[in-house]
């Protein structure tokens, strides 16, 4: 995890936080809509991603249900990041943290399936096995097996994109990012706020809002940030 490319450009380290992606929890495996959806796709209930569009009734008993069951958010966010010209220049490091506090690294050469059905299958396999493709010497996505505290504790500064943060322009934010080694944290859940634990990892003075009163999606936020960085590096 180098801080700069061979041309001296500062790498952009993106981490999607509390991503709404997990396997169906054990305590709702027997719920009718979980069983029906598993039969429909020909898989065991425990091998499926929790998905609000399929498991809405079953999720009513889950704690923090408003932050769970939306793997589509991470799907679109990853496709957005991996489409950036920063990828081919070796400027991006990409990670995601899940609601279960698991940490995964995404190789920038990864081609995320455009089909949501295929993405769900890939991510279910990833959460079961810990890496994809299974058996690969150099997996494209793999679990790090460390805490988020340990991941972020590399001497880099930390920025959190947060709707309640200080207002800042995309240009100002991009200037900050390209000037030093920085972690950029972006939420990848549908509703609610970051947990207190996640907020505690980012200094108050480094919590920013680019929405000026508007809530952006995870992919809307990251696209604006990366566009600002691409302009700073003369890539667009």
C-alpha cells in the first residue's frame, strides 16, 4: 500500500464504510421470504446476500434494519470507482468495510459484473470464502483479516464525507487529497448515520460535506470526489 505512484502522484485511498452487504443472518434463515428466494435461485438460504428487495418482511426483526440489505449500493459505487481514469494510472487503492466490520481490498483491475444478479452471486461467494476467484493465487477481491482501526493506522490523514460535516467545495477537497496521503471514507448504507465507532476514527476537523445541504448517494459522492482529483491530475 504505497503512498505515491512511480510518477510521484499521491495515491487516493477510498474506503466505503459500513457497506450494506452481508449474508442472510442465521436467525431469519427460516423466514418464508428467505426460503422462497433461496428456492427461486437454487441456493441454500445461508448462501444468499441479505437483500431488502427479497427479504423485506424477514428483515423487520433485525436490529438496525434501515442500514442493512442494500448490496446494490456497493455494486454501483464500485462500478463508479473502477471506471475512473485514476485506475489505469495506478492512483487508486480501493477498500470496503461491511456492517459486520469485515474489511476487503479490491484490486483496481477488477471488472465488477454489470449485472446485479451476477454481482450478488460474486459477493455471496466472497463473504463465504473470503476471496474471489476461489483458489486464485492473486485474488481480485479479498478479506484483509484486520480491524478498520489497524487499516487506517498507517500514518495517513483521514477524511470522512459526511452530510453533517463542514461545507467544502469539490475543488478544495481535491486539493487537500492530492497534497498528502489521505484515507477518504464514504458511507455505503441507505439510511441513518455512521456508528459512533466509525465517527471516532475520523477527526472532527476532517469531516466534510460537499452536498451543501443535499444528501448524495455513495456513488454520487465518490464520482464527484474522483472527478475533482482527475482534474487536478489533468486526466479529464
